[in-house]
C-alpha cells in the first residue's frame, strides 16, 4: 500500500498565517478604497466640480438665450446631478413661441437645451398696432411703435378667432417664397361666403380666394403670374375655377362704349 504523506501542523502554520495576512490586507484595501471613494464623493458635492460648467442654447430665433436660461432655472450654480430634463421641458413649454424642447446632459457637466419655435406666419393689425401671429394662431406681445412687420403678411378685419387659427395653419403650409409675396390679407365675407379673403400682393396684383384650401390654391400663384405680360396687373380669382381680370378692363370697356 502507498504510504500516506502526513503534514505536520507546524508546517501548515506559516501558510495559514500568510493566507490570513493576505485576506486582512485585501479587506484593508477594500475599506480604504471605499473610504477614499466616499471622501471623493463628499468633496465633489461640496466643491464647484459638481456644478453645471456649460449651458448651450440652440434653435431659438425669436426667444433670447437669457429668457430661456431664466425660465429653465439652470445656471452654473446648479448641481449637475440635480438637473432634471423633464422639469426643464415643463418650464420652457410655458413660453408661447416654443413648440418643443429637448434636453441633453453631456460630459463634463455640460447641459444642452435645444428648442423649436413656432413660425411667425403673419401680423394681426388692430388699429395701428401689430401683433405677431404664430402658426398655432396665438398672438404675441405687440410690436414696438418703431417696429414694422417683416417677411410676413399683415392680417386685417378678422373677428372670428377660430377662422384666424385656421388661417394661421394654412399660412404655415405655404413656402416662404409665396409668403413673402403677400403684403396684406383681408377678411372680406361676401353674402353667404363668410370665408372669402382678399390678398394684396407685393407685385401689385390682388387675389380673391377662401380660407378653405387656401394654401393649396395659392401655391399656383407664381405660375399664374409668369403667364402675365410685364406691365399687366389685375385680380386673380382662385376658387373652384381660376380666372384673371385686368385692372384697366373696366376703364377700357367704358371708353369703348363712349366711342
């Protein structure tokens, strides 16, 4: 039979002591690491390192950076970990001009606020005051006395808020090239046709149409104008059918009758 090797307890004691020493060292390293990590967390939160370092605002044109920052309640004194994306979105949604907001937190302590604004599709004129109108039909604070409407038509003679909202929605469907060719839009109900509009164009022509299918009907305006002679001006009637009347037609017919 094979002889069984017997290890004396005295021989095992050094190995047991070394094993226990290594285990104690590992435990000490763990506790020290945990202590230093806890200390770093405390120092981080008590120092400026935990604050927001940079705030970027983008996508805004009508609303200023300062207004967005003030409303968002985020500054370089805000704790980075306390920045709540949902809370900022809720606060900025209260700004009339803003249609949507997205928040992104980036390394290192960088907060990005990206907004999307409603388009200004026109200016509602009441007496001699102009109110910018958004594509959702809402009105902003009036322009200052020394300011004038730019790059959008002036809208006059409107009393029905629902029709005005529909008009705003139709205007925002038009390309900017056509929007800029409209100088003034007047609500001119005629008999049973309560939706009739008269448009005064920047090129000297007029357009008579209706609120319903407004954007669809007006989209053909550039092609209609291209068919006119250079000195020919008049009124386009855009409805179920389309026709054009020159401004001097009535004068010409009157002269012919006199002769």
